[in-house]
C-alpha cells in the first residue's frame, strides 16, 4: 500500500545542497546523494537545489564574492537541469503541471542572505533566475540577521543585531514583493520570531527539527512552532541526525526514518498537519537509516504510513503544505504594496 501511495504522491524535497566548486553534473552517474538517476529510482519527483554560500567576514569584498558565487551556482543548477523528462520550476502552477506530465521538477533557492550584501536588487536577480526562497542566514551572523550558531573558528558575539537588522527587515519586505519565501532555518530564535512578525507572507523553516525532542540550536521550540502555525507557516522536518537525536555513547550521531517520524508526530500534535513538511538536507549533512539518498525516498513514506498517515496526509507532508505556503507568497506579491 505504501509503495502505491509513494508512486502517486508528488514528493518534493525542499532542501538539497549541490557540490561546489566541483560542479558535478546530476545528469550522470555521481556519488551525490541526489542526482536524477537516484531521484527516478526513489520516486522523488521534485527537488529544490540550493545555491549555498558560507558566512564570511561581512566586508564589501566578501559580499561581492558571495554574490558572484550564488549567481554562478544558480546558473549551474539551471544549466544542468535540462534534459528529457525534466523541467525547471519557478511557480506553483509550473510544479503542478510538471507533476501532471510525469516530469522531474528542478527548483532553486539561495542559502545565506550574506550573498545579498547590502544590495537588495540581488533578490530580484535571484528570483529572475528561478530562486523560490532565501535562507536568511547560515552559521554565523550576517548583515541581515543573527544566526542560531556562530561561525566556526571565528569568535563573534552571541547577539549582533538582536534579531533582524533594519536591512534584514527590508530584505523580508522585498522578498514578499517578489513572491520569494523567507526561510528561517539557521536563524536565531529572535531573528525567526521577528521574521514571522514582519513578513506579510507565511514563513518556512525548510530544514529544521523540534527542540522538544532534541535540544539543538538549529531546532525550533514549541513557541516557535506556534508562531509558524499562527502565521500560516511551515516547518520541514529534516534528515540531519544531529537534529533528530542526542549523540550515542561514542559521541556520534545516528538516526533513522523512525526518528523523522517522531519529530513529524510532535509537530503535527503541536501545530497541526497542515504546518508540517519534509526535507533531507542531502549533500549538506542529511541522511538517516532508511533514507540515506534520493534512491531510498520511499523508506520515509513507508515509515509515515506505518505511523498511520494516510494517502492524503502523506501528500500534504511531502508537498501539499509547502505548495500552500508558496502559493500564498505568490498571492501576497500579486496583491502589491
């Protein structure tokens, strides 16, 4: 039964990193967790590939370098998406049309607003290249917002802006205008809560888990989950072992699809099914027993089905809820300011 449900469901993984600067082509045989052959084998119908830039020293030179890298990565994703049976998708209706045709859908996003620097026009450039969301921060504060975790090996204060900076608030407003989703994964608690308050469109955490089950700086506590619900937003439970479980006696992190289901269960009980989704963070740290790569995507559907999630619920978790939030962002942009 679960195999039939999986085959018919629009399965969308909302956060998958790409190798850089190796530029490994997903159209061929690769060692990536997600390439097109593995997607087909695992019944993964759609994927958001990420143009990620690490946090630098926040200088004009760093901003310029990060901006150039983000643009190059977006163009690379577009260049390697072409082929029979695949479509680049930039709007909800395009994704629904691709699924109806049985095509593999390739979506794009940018991770770390540091790449914007102080130039808001870069957001329109990225949206024009197809990016559907921006993750406000990564590890380390940037000029838009405070991050949940400091930069590795570079001392910085626990709080820089007290949440969003004035520039960060402008960026959220511009994303609302463009129809880009605001992703609060990696953002500090204050940054996340302020983004919910100031955004006209619902907020999404594209790759996070529940702090109630695993205390981790990157996870959302119940009050944050409530804020997402109240704004119409969404948490995408992700397959990063360190976010799902405490370390074992050897200090290592290991998790399974059952742990993902545990976090889904908690979020569903707390804020309702319509505010919960799924993602992997593959090729960026994600991978658990039962879902180690795109070819094993059915393993997560099976685990959720065993928990009692039916066809409709599994469809909502895999894509339906994300499409609702994304559609609302498009509506906000169309309403104008």
